[in-house]
C-alpha cells in the first residue's frame, strides 16, 4: 500500500508579520465575502459565509456617544497587554471585541469599569471617558453602577430570584425599601431581560435552581436593574446551549436601544449576528475597527482576513 505524505503544517510565529494567504483563501477587499474554514473552532461555521448570518432582523437605532477609549495601553508589570487602543462606544450599537486568546480584549473590557486596576501589577496609560468625564474621576463603586458587567459563567446570588434583583435596587436607595415598593422595578428588569414570563409565579424560588440560560438572563436583569449607561458582556454565552444562546443574542440586540453594549466573544458568527461594529485585536493591538458586515466580508487588513477565514485563532 502506498503511504500518503501528510499535508504541510502552516505555522505562525506570533512575533512576526503574517504572510499572505493564497488568492483563493484570502480575497482582496471588494472581491467577495470571506468564508469561514470548515471545522475551525471558536465559532467559525462550517461551509457558510458571514453573509448568511442573518442581520436583517435589526432596525436602525439612533446612536449616542457614551464612552471613548483614547490611546489606552495596559500593562501587567513589564508585560504590555493592550497597546495604544482607541475606540468609540455608543448607545444604540453593540460593539464586538474579537481576537485570539490572550490578545487583550478581556483586559480592555475590564478596564472600562476599572476592574483591571484590582490586579496589583496592572497599570494603565491613556484615557477612558464616560459621557465626557475621565472614569478615573469616578468612585469605582459608582462607576460600576453606570458601567456594569456580566461575566462568562452565570453568577446569581444564593438567594431568591426576587432578591437577586432587589439587592441592587436596595443598594442604590437611601432608605431600605420594602418588598411591595420594589416589585414593579424587579418585574421591569426581569421583563427587559426576557425572563419575567418564565419566572413570574416563582419569584421566591432560589435563583440557583434556574437553568443555565435563565441564570445568565437573571444576571443581565440584575445588571440592567440599576439603569446603567453601558453593559459589558464577557463571553456571556460560552457556557450555554444553542437555544439559550439564541435567546440571549436576541436580548442583546434589543438592549442596545437603551444601553451601550460591549461584548467579548470568540464566536465569530455570534459577533456578526449581534454586533454593529467590531474591533479585531491581535497581540494587544487594535488591527481593525469597522462595521460588522464590512469587517467580516471585506476586511481591509491581512491579519483580519486570515483570522475571520480561520487561518489562525
């Protein structure tokens, strides 16, 4: 039997510039959509283009500038994790942050409500503003009420569904409000998170008994109960099944009407489905920032083309 030679392995040196792909795999801008590679991880869909990812369900929403990232660099000790990044963050839009693991996107996300500074070795240069004011001027707790975060793993408090939301509302109140006074606001937050109809008869049940998707929507309800200006989402669907993921994606698209949304995701199809603008990061640098449809189908940078086509990541 004749032995076949294995296909050549293409290796990438993170410290060097990426070389161009063959013309058939990396079309030049304007020559047509980029198609994800079959079987590639991190959400690259097999044999389907980003054009088919379904963005016609969203209607245009008026935008308003909320935050601005201006020449921000972040280091952990002597290691530079984010290198001179500038980005706008607008209400009425979802901003998707994409890139391979370790590229700095989660570090950048956590800097938006000053969670990065909780790491003793972290340092930040540049400027991040909220409604025109440098976030360094805010009390961190007050800032995190206005710029809230939902994490990768659902983390409901070990209390009832009702009290998970009421906790946030009580923390904001000068006097401790009683349950009847809180009920309208609790139900409103649950309704905005698309969860009220599923739990309205069981508000006193433990939150930890909810399904994973319901727990994540409860965490989103808890985050938006305080009426923040910006909602930060760090891989919010990575631990969920496809059905729960679809529900939360629809929720994210709706929420952009009332709050600026920034989402970190490894799932490129998800970024295309929910994001209005996408920022692609690589080795701490912002390689490309563009409307989602253009970045995924006609990226202007070689590194972006290689990433969205599945050459690395």
